[in-house]
């Protein structure tokens, strides 16, 4: 059997599995919504997570995205799917040997003094093995699963079907731009050469920034489907929270994460779009180790300016400036009533930045208040005929919500206002654009930069 035939067979098998898994979810949810058929949601959600985790691939990321869309899934499903990435099963040693040989050649083991047979971590697109160089450096080898291009194609087709089903009964949020954005970012995540460039970009942007650590990539031990980098020591967020009961230390970790995510955004127009706990660890000195650079986006400087303009509009109760901010983001056709609804959500998100005092990211120290408000806004947007979120908004919103969740779990009490004001006090659109172009070229990302600036 030739490679083309084998690839087609793999694609067909995966497509059948994904269709069955997601079709089952759609039928269950639709049956309960429309026919009143009661199911054991907890049990079915658990089975769904197990099935998707076994499939590997980007559908795990897609499921996490679905879990963040209000009312797209019942709570039990959202909670199970949100945990997919942290407990994905790894592939065995025979698989690893074949994959490593295909990337570095038959004598691949000669490049390492030691290579762990058991994966240290497994996620949606690949798994990580600890290794040691002949010079004694401890390395992390991130190895992509086979036939991920076919997996991306199959999963994105299914995502389009799921979004179509979602919009059939709920038109509050148009999903076309969301799908386009996810498709573009997932395609980029398949290229570990691009991820290595993103890593160089972050090493440049965060050079000298306290509390953030970016590992170095080893180009001679990396390919488009293998990324070798420094191994960094740290613990997962949950383990850190369970072990650390000192409020000052928790606050420091929150401040470090805030800087690691938002200094790149406000100084260079770059965001890490996936603050999932599997993508970083906490070092013994409370600094943040950033481990994954697949989901990175460069923004138009005007978009960043719009984020700051909306903050100023809410601070000054300037409705016209708020309208201009949403338009600079790419929202179109908003009337005053729609702007007022969006402002309710924006004020909820921005409030910690508007108040000059140390406070939790949410006063209620939980997500119930936010979920309740999100449902109310969702209903209002549905009544008004819906909105179409611009592509750039997707990852920005995901990063903000993801970081907010982390800060809530840390129970951090920080003066977010002063952190934010310190970042934007010297903001200038032209200066950002100049820094962005310079940083992207140094990282080897000129085409990447042009693509996003033209978006």
C-alpha cells in the first residue's frame, strides 16, 4: 500500500471516529433540549472526554474552545472537555522510536546521551520526552503525532458542523470568523519550525522581564515535527496551589503571569492565545516557565490601540470612544443598543483594571457571577439579532478569560490597575509597529508578521 492510500485510509478512519463521537454529543444535547429526553450527563460527558482523548489531535483544543462558549454545551460537558489536555494518554516507545527516526534519521539516539522512553507530558498534537545532550544539558523533546494534518482537516470539518448545529438554535454569536481564526492558528501549530521562531520572539520580548522564563530551542535537533528545547523545572498550577498557602507568593505568581502575557501584547502586539495550565509551570522562585508557543498571534497595532481606547472609554464614560474602539477591533454594524450590551460585558472584564486598589480579579472569588452575567448578555445579543466577533477578538478573549480563571484559582489579590497603567502609560501606535516589525524579523517571522498585519 502506498503512502497516499495509507494516508487516505487514516483520514477516513479518523473522520469516522470523530463523526461518531461528535455526532453522539450533538444528538444527546439536541435530544435533551428539544425532546426532553433525560440522560446521565455526568456519565456521558466522562465517556465523551475519554473518547476524544483517545483520538488525539486538535479536536481536544476545539472541545476546550466549545467549553468556553456560553450555552454551547451543558455545564457537565464543558467541565469534562476543559480537562482534556491535562490528562491526554501518551503513545508508547515503539511509536516514539519510529517517529524520532523519521525526524532525525535511523541513528537518532546518537544525538543524545540519554532519552527517556516514557513521555513526561502528552497533549493534543504531540508529547514531550526528557533527554540529555552529550554536553550535559537537560532537554525537552516535543514530538508531533503522525498524520496531524489529516487530523486537523477532519476536526475542522467537524467543528464547522458543530457550529452550524449551534447556530441553528442560537444566533447570538456568528461563528464564521471564529472557525476561520481557529483554522489558521491550528494550521500554524502543526509547524514546529514556526513554533521555534515564536520561541525566539518571546525570548526577545521578555528579555529582562522579571518572573518569566522562555526556554531556548535547539535548531540542530529540531524539525517541522520535532521541537527540542531546554528542560525547565517547575510544577503545574494545581500542584502549586495545593502546596502554597502564602498569599504574597500567590500574588507574585499572578503578577508574573500578567506581565508574561501582556508585556508582549502592549509593547509588541503579540498574544499567547492559550493560557491553559498545561502550557506553563511555576518555578521554585515563583517565576513562570512558558512551555508552548504554538498558539501565538500578532495583532494590528490599531487593534491594541482599540483595547486601550475601550479601557479609557469605560473609565471616562465616553460612548463615542467605545464605539470607535469596537470598530477598530473589527466589529461591524453595531447600533447603540448592541454597543451598550457589549459595554456591560466589557465593564465586567475591565473593572479590575479600573479600580486603583488591590483586589481579587473577581470580587465574588468564583465564576458564578461571570457565568450569570454572560448568560444575560448572550440573551440580549440574541434578542438584537446577534453579532459577529472579528477574528482577532477570538484569541484575545480566550487569553483574557483563561488568565482570569487562573487568577481566580490562585485567589490572587493584586492592584491590577497599577500593573496595567504601567504597561500602557507610554503607549504609541507607531512605536509599537516599529518594535513589532523589528522583533518579528529578528525571530525570523517577517511573513508571519505581514500576514497578520494584512488581516
